[in-house]
C-alpha cells in the first residue's frame, strides 16, 4: 500500500484508517513489530484519536518504517526531538517495551564516573584489542534527520563548521564533506571526490550511502543524499565525528590497545569539548536522556565495542553459537565491519553491551569488561 502519493491531499481520518489497517495486517506476519502494535493502540486512545491533521501526518512519518517493513522489531523513528513527548502515549510504550522497563517509571541518569576501577583486558589474558566507543547526538533546534529538508541539512553542516574548527585546533585533522554545494550559501570548501569517499568507506572512517537501507529510506533519513553528509577525523585517526547519518552526529573514539578506559575517557573529553562550543546544545529528554532518531539508542546513545577472537565458538564459520552465549551476558554480536557483516576468518567478532537506556555510561564500560571476561571463560572451557 503506497501512502506517499495520497498523503498531501488525503484527509487525516482516512489516512489514519489506512495506518491502522496496514498495521493490523503487518502484525499477523510479525507480532513483534512494536511500531505497528502500539500505533493501533495509540490511535484508538483518547490522546491518539484527538491528533490534529498536522500532528497526524507527523505521526505517520514516525511509524512509516514499521508499516513499510513488517519484519521490523521497533518500527518507528522520531522526526523531531519533541515527538517523544508530543506522541508520548505511543513512544513511551515502545521505549519501555524495547528497553525492558516493566515498572513504567524508570528515568535515565547520565553518569560517566568510573572511580578507580581497572578495565585493562591484559588482566584477562587478552592481547591488544580493537576498541571503539561511540555516541549518537542531535542538536536542539533542528528536526531529526528523518524530517530534515535539503536546506536544513546544509544549515546543520554549516552550524557544525565552527565546532569542527575548534576540534581541529585541539586535535588536528580535517573535514571530509559529501555536500556538492551549499546552495545559495556558496561552494563547499571541504568537498571530497568520489574516489576519496570510497577510500574512507573502505577504511571504516565514513558511512555508506544510506539509500540501500529500506528502514532509513522509509523513515526519510536517507533523503537528499549526499547533502549534509560527511565526517571529521583527527590527525591521530583516533577521533571521528560523522554528520548526517541516522543521527545528526555520531561521535566516536577508537584505538588498538588493552585499557578500555582510554577510549572511554577520550570520548568523554571530546564530548565535553563539543558541548562547550557556542551554539552547540544536545537535545535531551527528562525521562529518556539524550535524544536519538531511533528509540533503541535513547539514553546514553552509546555503543562500546571490542573485537575479540573466539575461534572455538565460531568454528562453524558463523556467529550463531557466539550469539547464543552472549545474549544471556547482555552482549550483542556483530561482524568485524559492523551489523550485517561477516565475522573475521580467524574467529574475530565485534561485541558490545546491548543496553543503551536506563543504564549509566560508566555501567556500560563495566559490562563490556565483564562480558569479555565471561566470554573468554566460556571460549577457553
């Protein structure tokens, strides 16, 4: 069922009926599609049934990815930072279901304090690991990527340029931009060639063209490619900020080493630098912490990961056994190139704590260390 062509002129009452019917149809195929499940409930509730035409169309954009992709487990993206409160009766149920809050009362607390704990994997008999910590952030005052126009994507990139100048002054490096031009605002001094972009993608410094992702397409996040897309990388290659991906900013630190706290503290230092720049304010919510496009990343917005060799658990050439072992440990398993990529030929996998929301940043790094410890015990046994 196609919504795009009719949405401009179609009355909200009619569009609402189509949303409900399509959601019910999808739920017969996949009862775990949270966007569809809670959209049906929400639109029948007093709050959802009283949406204005404008808010109703915004709500449709929020759940469109779950409608277009029945196999989705979340099935929704926010279009603005305010959507999490504007459509609170919907998003709160999705969020607490996905993040496992049966009480319905948890509030996110931000805390990077790690006291005097040691998180050196050499103490576990490990050699140096490829370590990476990243967070998703969005700026207050802008639409989230799914609702940004081409002009707003350009304006966002221009807003970030003074911030990148300060980061370059502190950490060196340069900005690599994909925006062909800045429209009426002139040429783009940081524009790179297609060949340079390919090199950055192959070295995992930049993200791929998002048009290949059906979820991001349905959510509008991949619109206007490649305007407003690019990255900054520091001189030492350890620090990277993507702009224009699923979240406006993906801020990350990476290093090969053994002390997990090193990349953790480097990221915290860089975040404090960015937040201290005039005109930069990260969008936050009193209940859910830092705002992200996808409800799965709310709270810390953090993914802390390491590459670990587990040849025995991956002896069949897949990560199936590793996932069975890691799930009870609260760990996610991915390929060495990220989600939907293969594991290393030597049995290397990427592992990270699954929790993002209702967990402190300091607890995530602790869970990663304990996860490596437990995983190695099982591997060696």
